[in-house]
């Protein structure tokens, strides 16, 4: 089972009490291939709630309240749901620096990887490089890659999607294309 963010599945649970439905995710949930969860709610936070950000390893609301324990509890609840899935801890930008990932992929004879992430110009790029160096076929789901909100990061991400990833790796696709391929 694939665990997905409930707000991407169209459930009004983000900090504003809204959702950001993604057709790819909602279709996976509709077909019973994905389970929508909201870690913040599982951690005891209400909806709507004050927005929060990570700062020096702790999570604080915009008004300064430490909600780290709620986020940790929510993450642990999601881990319980994923107990049968492979969980690869990552302490650097590149997920492939953890040998557990490569060992699992080789054992299961997995050669094709879907790439998503929230720090496009950092972690996503490093993981793409790591997977490429280990000769995996990577499909970059370009509308599932994000970055920080500042203008320079957005420009860099746009350049990576349009030029670098397409030119070097050759497999950037939109989530709708992936969903269609999975349905065929």
C-alpha cells in the first residue's frame, strides 16, 4: 500500500483547513492503491492550525509554539502504518548513501525508480545523481518536485526540470502520464 498525504488526496486537512488535490494521488486513493493520512492530525494537531516550520531540528508554529512532539508522534503513527514497507533513513541529501536502499532494490530486482521530493535543487538532485551512478532508470515526476519559495530556488528548479534532468537523465514526466501508464 502506498501512503500519501491526505491533503493531496482532496481531504481538507492542511493547516488552513484546505486541501491541494493532486489528480494522480486522488486516483490512487480512489483505486484503493493508496492510503491517505495526515501526520499532523495523527500527532494531535487540529485543523485548521497555525502554520509551522522546522528550525534547528525543532518544529515551531509561526507564533513560536514548539509542536515538535506532535510532529514526532504523527510521524511515528505513519511509521506504524508502514511497518511492512521498507523505511530508509536518510541523513544526507542523497538517499542512496544509505546502503540499505541499494541492497533492497537489488534484492527485489527493482531497476526503475519514481523520483519525487520537496527540496528539488538539493535532496532530489542528489538522489537522482546517486541513483544514476548506481545505474537505476529514474523517472522524475516533475509535478511532484518542490523547492523553497524564494525566487532563485524556483528558477533553479525550473531549469533542472526543463534542461538538466531532461537532457541528462531523459525521463521527466508529469504525474498524469505515470498514472495512465499504471492504468494500462
